[in-house]
C-alpha cells in the first residue's frame, strides 16, 4: 500500500482504516493514531524486509475507530531512492509526528546490522512512545533492552507481540488534523495541554507547528512536565511567532489558610517550607502556600483539600473553602494554572497547627514540608517568599 492506500474495515459504527506512508511520501492531513516502523532496513535486494509483514499485521490488529497511519522508512519496492539527506529529513519529521515508535530489530550482523537503529533508539528511548522487539536469538540487544527496562518501554520477542504492544499504547487514538497531529497522544490527552490549546484558539490564534522537546514522567508513568517548541499564528498581530518553548504541568490548587487580625497586616497566614532544586533563596527552600496537583483528580476543590491535609495535617469540610478563580502563576514560563482557595481558620485550629506536628508531606514522592507561620506584613517584606505567593495571598485576602 502506498500513501493514501487504505485497508478499510467496514461494519462498525465508525469505519477504521490503516494508511501506509512510505519513504518520501507526504503524511495525510489527519489521523487518529500514527506509528513509525523503526529498525534495520535492507541495503540490498537480496535481503527481504520485515516491514511488509508488519503492515499486513497492523491492518489485522488495528481495532481503533478511525485512521491509523503507518510510517514505513523504505519504498514498497525496497530501498531509499531519494538520497541519504532527504531520507534522514523525512524520517525525522515522521518520527516526531508518531504517537508510537516500533523498534523491531531482527539483527543479523552480516545482512541487517542495524547500526543506525542503535542511534535512533538512543534518540527516542526516553520519549514514552517506544516499543522494543527482537527475535530471541538476535545479537547485540543487551544495551537496548537495558534502557527499555529502565524507561518502562514494552518489550516483546515476536513481531506481532511487538506491534500489539504498540497498539496498546495508542488505545483508540484521537482525531487530530493539521498542527494538532504534532501533539502525540500522550500529550493530546493531557488536560493541561488541551486547556492551553483551547485558550489560544479562544483568542483567535492557531497552532501552526509543535515539536515536543521533552517530557518528564510522574509517579504513574504519564507525562507530568512537558515542553514543546511551538509556532502560533497570532491573529491580532497577523504573524506567526515560532521562537518560544511552551512548558506545562498539571494545574495546581493552592489554599490561603489565614486567621484575621486586628488589621490586614496583622492577618496570620500558614505557609509550608519545602526544598526545591530551583529555589534561589537564602536558605535553598521555597516558602509557599499549601497546595499541589493530583493528576486524574478533576475537581480542583478536592485537590485543594487533599493537598492541605498532606502538607499541614489539617482536614476541613469542602464547604469551608472559598474559591477565588483560576489564573496562570507565571504565564511567560509555564502554561499551567493555579486554582486559588482561601480558608478562614479558627483560633483553635491555628493553635493546633502551631503546637502539633510540624513535618508533613508524602515521603514516597520525595515531599517533605514543614509548617511556617507568618503575618501578611512579614510576607510582603520576606525576600524568600516568591512574588507568585505574595500575589496569591493578596488576591485572596483582598476578597475577604
């Protein structure tokens, strides 16, 4: 099958199809999932390629409701006739477009050495998109297998097992078109990515390009931090801005827990001290509001309650939290937002916090927090409290 050639399966509520895109061909305008068949390529006609069998298997195995695009880095007749540089550029483009990268390595040092495959694997091993497969007797796989295990990549010893593992990563896919294709499924399903994209589009802007620079997994293995080099068509300015990187993470809920004083400067506020490697403070710690994120928890209020309990030991009824809206804390740096809440404490609650355990946090996540107590006046002049925290506290207290 060439570009635009489809294996279409009818009889379901929504037809599904597998579209094969060979070396040098242009990708389709839209798809639900995209997969790249990486691995050694025959350099002589006498050596058979493994990829035709892989394409046939994928046509049988794909059960998603829409279009699966399969990038094949060789021609149907074999070989790479467009020259080395064009081949490398095509592969680089299609690898970045792919939601999953299948490394099937039937290595034979005489006929399919796969030396370039080793380099390609090194570029993608930590992307969260790779699957590694090789026959049990394939030589020279120990290094690749070690890093597959280190990064939690699926490993199989048959071609159909390898392809099945890749399709499991894809799930049912998600329809994307244009520059949205450049956001892999792992990020496309991320709520923070979708919120950022929806915000840009609501302003009339349009994503023109996106290349994921890196992702950093959370405890559940899904991307927690991500960064993408993007090009955005700015509607109000009539230009494309393409020299910035967007960084994102899950949204945060933060709580201003306070006890009113005789005046605003005398208002007492609960902070937590926690070591953060990025801190540029006199003690190397951040001094911030109780709060954080819990991916998979949709209700910001529930996140706020859970984080308050984890970092201070204080458990309160949800109705006591007063919402103050949601904003970005550092829009020039990160796309994530803060859902701000306030909690008016009683004298007894503040006394219990001051006299009770001071150390909290989730040790398994590397979180060690220590309670701190300050006033609004001291907060404003403390150089170790960042401007975001000052702004959040000010916004909450101004509304009380």
